[in-house]
């Protein structure tokens, strides 16, 4: 029986009326601060703010500056998944908010502007700020207003910022978080690529992938049952043509944070090891050769690794239901020459007979001879052809359950608005050669299946020609699909056309 969670009226009233967490509430403006002469003499520069996954350029100067930061709050309707929209509350119009980069010792003149179209007041708590509420008490800002305060960046590190207006979990749960990097005075080591990725949860009244404009569900938020767990604010934000782009040989640095409001991330890049990890956003790296790093809500980490071989690397929260069922999945693509000593790819797909290996090898050779004789007989005997197709279907099912079912599911229905169905697929039925090419080469970009648009990525599958033929025969003859068997010769013909 389905039940609904009722929030007690008294509790809800208390939450809505309470001042912002970790702040003293809005304060009266005190007028411009009188800066001492040495601070007034500092050069003034405008901070470069970037939307994710981009990062402002490294700071080259060797002295402090007066840095002017102008950040705008906007409440905007944007895509959260294919066919689904959400009213995000944002810093700078993106989720996460704009990346801010300053230097240890800088004096920051920070202005928060709340766009006139906003419905609610907002503020900002920057974990890099030393002072009450991290700036929240000084930046409580009504729609159509701007608030300014000044702070000195005392501590280097990678810090989260977020809204601290009550109810705080709702403001953060609508996307109000980002990162501010305070570089140490001597800077950070040079790397080839830097990226900005944050994880956050979204609590919608509709289920995962439900279409239309979704609204925030307070009961789900209180129970910590998110509908979505996302990198950079939407399903597929780092997939396909939006994947992070690198080259073999690149040294990569990822500034990773968790906005929350509730969950800790188990961040992992499939196929990579983090060479160095600056845990909890501090400026001394604490570990080397790390497989997965835990990052708490309201926390961060700096991750470095080198791209040794080409391919597509998948970013996940290794609490894997969040990755494959709630959206916490991204991609990093590395182009360049192979190094088959480091990673050979699949070399052999041989029959394995365990303890009877020698006898098995002879048996395998005999099996090949018999298959050749069977192939010669099939053309003249439809009954044998039917039985052979049944054998191929069973082999194909084994391949499917090993390589395909995680995305397309055991019943072939796929995942709504994320991975297209194979069951009853007009796209699959329309062009067998195209289906072969997709398995061999992968597919990235928009497709329409049964009238529904999808925009995700399928990497090339490391299968033998026989496995490709078997699995395509299985999917084109299962779940109500009907089609001819795909042969090894079909696969080889298409493979030769694609080279």
C-alpha cells in the first residue's frame, strides 16, 4: 500500500521561519569597509568565473590582489533529464554554480546579486570565508537587490559554497552550490587539463525520468531518498559530445565537490587510478595511487591522474545504483595512440576446458571441423538451419547478459529517457547493418526509438565477430522482435566497410 509522508504543520512552520543555518540571519548594511592603506594599494582585478566543467586559468601573479567577484542568483527552468525539466536555483545560471579562483592572501570584494525575476531571497555561505556564516549573514538578498561584503582569503584549499537561507536543504537541493579554489601562494603544479565536477541530489515528486516540469519533494528530502543523484546538474551532463576531452599523455586534474544536501560520494573513474588525491579539499595531498575516494556532503577533493592509453573512461559514484539508476555517471574521453603493453585489449577468446585442457584443445579442433560440415549441410536442410539458429540464440543470450543487460535491462526495455529499448525497437529493426556498426564502433548522439528521443552514449563492445553475430541474432529475435539470423560473414562484411 502506498502511503504519503505528512510533514507536521508546526514543524514546517518552524523550518520556514527559522534563520539560515550557521548564520545570524540578515544583517543591516554597515556601509563600505575602510580598508587599510596597504590593502587599498593592492592591484584590483575582476575574477574570471566559469560554468562547469570549465575552470578559470591558473593564477600566475606572485602577490596578493583585491579581487572583485560579482555572482548572480537566478531561478531558471532547465533540463534535468530527457523530457523532464526542473526549476533550478542557481549561482551564475548553472548547476553547480560558477567556479571561483583566487589566491591565498587576496582581499575579495564579493557582491551577490539576486535577479529581479527570482521568487525568493537567497544568500551564500562560502566555506573559504573566515567569519560568521561564511558570509551568509552579510549576503541575505531579496529579489532585485545586491549585497556586498569583503573578506580576506586566509586559508588555501578547495572549498564548497552554498545557499544558507532557510530551509537550507531545499535551497541546496535545488542546485545552490559550487566551488571556490584558494590557490596557495606558490600556486599548484602545472597540469595539461583541469575540470570542474560536482555531485548533488535532487528530490522530485515524479520518479526518475518522469516527463514534464518536476517540483521539489520535501518529504523525500527529509527521508534522504533522492530521485536523482547527478554530476553537474543533469542526466548526461558529461556524456556524449559533452564528455570531458583529453589526449594520451595529458596530466589531468579534477576539482570534485559534493553539494549534497545529504549524501557522501564514492567517486571513481573506471579504468583509472588517481595518482594523487588532496582529500577534503586541503592543500597537502594525502594519498597516492587511489582507486576510489570518499567525499562528504559539503566537501571536496582534488584528483590528479595521467592518461596512459586512449579510450572512454566512465566517472561514477561507486555506490553504483546511483550511477546506473539515478544518473551519477559521466565520461572522459582520451584520444591518441595505443600502448598495448599497458593495455592490450582483448587478445584471445578461446574455449576453456579446465583440467582437460589438452583433450579440450583436440576437441576444439574437431568441433571446428564439424562446424564446417554443418555449415555445408545447413544450406540444403531448413530443419538444421532452425536448430542452428536456436543454438545461436542461446549463445547470444549469454553475451547479452554479460555485456548489455546493465543498460538495456534483462527484458530489453531499457531505462526511460536514458537508454533506449531493444524490445519492439523500430530503430533496431530498420537496418541490420547499422546495428552491427553500432556494436562494433559504438554510438554517440541523439537517436529516436519508437518516437522517443534519446541522447546518450554506447561505447564500442570488445566482442568477437561470432559474439556480435550471436548477440544481434538474440536481440532481433527476443521480446517480440522477429528477424533473420545475423551471421559472422555479415559482421565481417560490415567491419570491412568501416575500415
